């Protein structure tokens, strides 16, 4: 992810370059957020980036998406125990978990993906992203649904820039 911005290695190590870079307003969407890979690897990896200063809470929001009907607090509780490097009860873990939202929907119908797009767009509007919005999709899903999910992303969730 550090390759997304043009920073020096010292800036990358401190995270400062990312925060000051012109690339702002990033939405990270984890599809299959209810699953094993997401909770054990994906969210902890994002937490690690957050701790190192590569994800700035002013610019970044994280959206979990899956079919399971859970609340965002349920999702945060599932993830909390897997956040490594710092005490999961620490202020850092809590502020990281607050960046996460959750949308429930299927992988093969447009309703859920339109709801997801609406949530992302709301965040982008609040942040005044304008033409600087970026959306990064991570598929923590079985390959059997990749094709359908990619079609849905293309049809419903591309940014408007
Ligand atoms: N777990 C790991 O540590 C790990 C490591 C390396 C690679 N992987 C690979 O990463 C992918 C995801 O792994 P995972 O362990 O997270 O799998 P998983 O928990 O079985 O699936 C992830 C999520 O996908 C949805 N899902 C599961 N089966 C589905 C199906 N047949 N059709 C549609 N949706 C389905 C479920 O969410 P909803 O029902 O809520 O939609 C589930 O929570 C797999 O290809 C796996 O081989 C996993």
C-alpha cells in the first residue's frame, strides 16, 4: 500500500508522508467481512497499517460487506480479539474499529451493492472528496463468487471520478 503514494522511505517508515500526501479520501471495502480470512488477516493487517500511520482516520473509512446479518458492533467484536501489536482494548484499537462500517447484502444482486455504494458515497460527501476519492476492494471470499462480485462492483460501486 505504501506504493500508492510518492513518499521517501523515511516518510513511509514514520507514516508522515502518507498523511501529508495529496492522495486523500480512501475507502477500503472488505467483501466477505464476516469470514475467517477477514477477521484473522485482513482487518489485523489494516490495523497494523493504521498503527504505523499509513491510514489516517481523517481520510480513510473501511466498509465490511457480507450476507450475514450482523450489526457493525457485532463485526467489531469479532475482529477486536485478532488485533495484534497493541492491547485490543487500547485507544488505538477502539479508534481503528470506529473506522469500520458494515453493510449486509448478497453477492449476486444489485440491491446490496447499491446500499454499499450509498454508504461509501455518504462518507465521500462528508469528507468533501470531490474528484480525489479512491475505492479499494479486497475480496476475502471463496473464488466461486469472484465473477459475480466483480460484476456487481463494476455495475454499482465504481467511484464517479
Ligand atoms: N482463512 C484464512 O486464513 C485464509 C488464508 C489464505 C487464503 N484464504 C482464502 O481466502 C478465501 C476466503 O477464506 P475464508 O477462510 O475467509 O473463507 P470463509 O470464512 O469460508 O468465507 C468468507 C466469507 O464468504 C462468505 N461465503 C462463504 N462461502 C460462501 C459461498 N459458498 N458462497 C458465497 N459466499 C460464501 C461468507 O460470508 P457471508 O455468508 O456472510 O456472506 C464467509 O464469511 C478462500 O478462498 C480461502 O481459501 C483463507
